[in-house]
């Protein structure tokens, strides 16, 4: 095979791969928000980190909620969000977790 033919074949393969990237949609990502709630009872402001499912804005359904009580540790929130979204990314198991809302509540003095 000549050099020119090899180059044309590589260009064709590259164009085919690029067209697949355009056709296949990117995986939807969950939306994360940070809210501040004033509490008269506690005389304090609580910070909440909320992760909403990827289709939350358009869905017409209720979602289960998981609460992370040590929300001041960002790694706990990130790990919970990752675990909740694990089976939604195409992993084929019989025990897939449903889409859910994750709420992490920050505490100043956990003790």
C-alpha cells in the first residue's frame, strides 16, 4: 500500500471517529447547588450542598433523598454523589440505584 493510500485511510478513520463523537450524546451530569438557610431556633446559618439528578428540571416525578450529616467534609458529599450516580452511567447490574437527590448539611461543631 502506498504512502498516500495509507494517509487517506487514516484520514477516513479519523473522520469516522469524529462523526461518532457528534452523534453520541454526552452523558448527562447532575447539577450541584449550594444553599444557605437561616435558622431562628439554632441562631445560625446552615450551609447545604444539594445534588440534583441530571434530568431533574424536566422530570415530573418525586425522587428519594439521601442526607449526609457531615456535609462539612466535602469528600463525603462527593463520594455519596458518585455512588448514587454509578449505575446511571451504563453499568448493567440488576441492583441499579434509582436517581436521587443528595443533601449534605454542614455542621460547625459536630461534637
